[in-house]
């Protein structure tokens, strides 16, 4: 391994090779002043086999962290690579991200431990998930929950940050501290220095009179279930979803575990999956068991932070270091192709598509271009937009581009578009259109496509705003008419073509912009493939909406 754990050792924090080195090739390890953990022969053999395997083979990736619409992976050099769906590119890491030795993903964010024990987080700063607290010592382990994160420093101190409405940030004062922590959705749990499990939450299922007695060496939480991996390699569940009718697998010993809404899985000594699944009911369907690669050796497994469905699982293939994702999610398009995935054999390139272009003028400051839909393929295909032969935008939106012209070009401008892919292949230019933003007339050099915004299935309307008194933030609300229950991935909020944020409901709060100029707010409803279902725009000047902005 490229990183050696601190000398203060906890079995939940170290790799098999480190474990064998630190116990001197014996079969016992003192983990506190009160308990001695005896490692069974099978577990000791598993550590020895895993140690030899990790030395004998070089893996492309050593860890995978799947979020809700993004997947990050960590390679042996400490570099992080992430992929997202077209609608979730805001979850990608910054270009100057330092080398990492551990990562974990939540619903809209990812956090990692740097080589010197610092913590870096990136993604959407919902509920303060990117606001990392100060630690007095280097951090040795962390876990990202749905909307919060917990981390442990080398002094066994746990700190949690992010959403805390259910007490999931209120770490209890446990003598000796913690050696392992796992953040769920509405709860957090940790393993203390004696191997016992404590949880902190106001949710009844995670409130215990006494800690769950171990010794445990690992644990995993879903929303309604929680299980731990014992020192003997067994999976024991201390919280079970009473509606799922599911019990843990029993053919251990296991080296890793993961718990989802519909399954409990462990990795056996042979690195193969062993899972138990929920019983289908009138309210649920069978998990996609056929997607589970039971014949593929995996070095680790991790569940997605996806809230809906059965939370797909991703694993690192032991032989190649590549990533496989399976379960109820990838087949539905919730997760992107994982990092390092090879392009599809029959993948289309940008040169395969010929676009046709049209436009609609909504006002003298608001124009939207439309083209025939670009399919969602891997690698992704973008669209380049040209105005008067100058490239003005490159977008992953596969059907349209909306922009404001507060300080715009001449009253009349020429537009055309073309596709471009990651390899640099480009399609042919579309037909050219001439857009007059004053008269609203669109003239095309060819027969344009129909405007898909004429009768949308989803309508966004009635944008309203207010300013918080005494604060530099603005509150936006809007209405959505969706009679056919079309799936909406979320809402993108922009001001004067600058992205303010992305939310999953119809309320947005953000930093206050200048009240001295005319500004245009745009709210777009997006599908999971990044396409715009509908949008609405409204302008304001000063502290109230003013129609003069459109003049």
C-alpha cells in the first residue's frame, strides 16, 4: 500500500498487510487495555492471502466511492478520478485536488483524506457539507453520509459536519474514543476502542440504552438498517428494516460488507459476493439480482448514496482494478459510467451526428436555441454553440441552450452548432439561423426542427423572490405543473447566465447579487440526462421585480 497507517493501531483502520506486520505474524492483537482480540485461523489466513495478493498485483483503482449521480475512485498513487451524469457535473473535484489516501461520497459531495491527514471536500455545499471543521490531529478515517460527514483523527476523536436535523452530528463522549465511524442518512454510528458500537440520532431505531457489544471491526448503515462485521468475520445486524424481511448472509467469514435498502452483502475469503435479499411485497419489486457479479472477485464493495431505489453497489475488481456497479440503479441510469470505464464498443462519436437548429426569442434579452436531441452515450458528447462564427458556449445539455443578452451582441446575430466529443472529434455544422432579438424573427437557412418548448409536459412558472432581512442572501421560490408525473432530476438556478446552484425542490437561497442593476433569474427543470424539461425566467432591479429590465 502507498500509505502506512499510524503506529496507534485499530483493526478497523488497517489493511491486511499492515495487520500482519504489526502483530508480528502472530494471531492476537491488543486493541485496548481491556480486551484482547483473538484473530481466528481463517481470518489470519485471509489476511495472509490478501497481503500476498495486494503485493503481487497492481490495481488501477484501490477504492471506489459512489454518490447519487457521481462516482469517484482512488488509484494507488493517491489520485482521484470522478465521473458524473450530465446533470451533476457540479460534483466533479477541483483541478488542484491534492493526493488522497481515502475517499467517501455522499449524495452531492465527496470528501477525502490527504496524505498529510487533512480533509478536503468538494461538490455541492448543501447544508454545509463542505465546511470542514478544524482537527487537532491528522485524520485517519472518514465516512460521508447522505448530507453529512464524520471523520476520526489519530487521537480517536470524531467530528461530524453538515445536516444535523436528526442529531447525526452529536457525537457522544465515549471513553477512549472511536476507531471507526459510518455516516448514514439520519444517523451516525461508530466503533469504540473496545470494539463496541455506539450510534447518535433521534431516530428511534438508532437509539440504544447500551452500546452494541462486539468486538466489531467494521460497520455499514443504510437508512433503515445497520450491520457490523465482527472480529470473527460474521455479519451481525443491530438495526433491521422491519418492512424488508431480510437477514444477513451467514456463509462467512467476510472481509467487507455493505447494506442497502434491498440487500446485505459480504465479501468472502475468495473475494466473491455473498448476499441476502429482501422479500418482494406489494409495495416493492425484486432487487435486480441478475446484475450482481457473484462470479467476479472484488477487493472491496461500497453502496451508493442514492436515496431512492435499492442503492446500487460498486466494487473494485480484484484482478484488474477496474470498477463494476450493479443493483437497482445503473440499469435505470442513476449512476454514470464509473471512472476508468472503457468506451462502448459501438459508442457513437461526435462525427456521427448532424444537428438541425432553430431558436425562440422570449424578449429582447432572452433567447433559447434548440437542436435535435443528442443521445446520452459514453464518452459524453457536448455541443459547441457559435454566434457570428465565434464560439460562445460548450454545453452537455443535449437539446437546448438558454441565455440572456443584457449586454449582448447586435440586434441581429447568426447562430450554428456542432457536436464535439472527448477525443476531439467534431460533427458537421448545423444549418445557420439568423435571430433578431428585437423583432423576435428567426430565419433559417434550412428547414428547422420543431420547437419542443411549444407544449412541454412540465411547466415552471411564478418565480418569486425576497431578501432575508439583514443578510446578503436571496430566496427564490417557483411553481411546477407536472400532471403526468414526469421524472425531474432537479432545478438549475441561474442569474444572467451564471450558475447559482442546483436544488431538488422548488426553493433556492443564495448569495445576494447587486441591487443596482437589472438581473435575470432563470429556473430550469432538468431531466436525469441533463436535458431541459422547461424553464422560466424573470427579471428584477433593486429590491423588486421590474418589467423595465426587459426593455
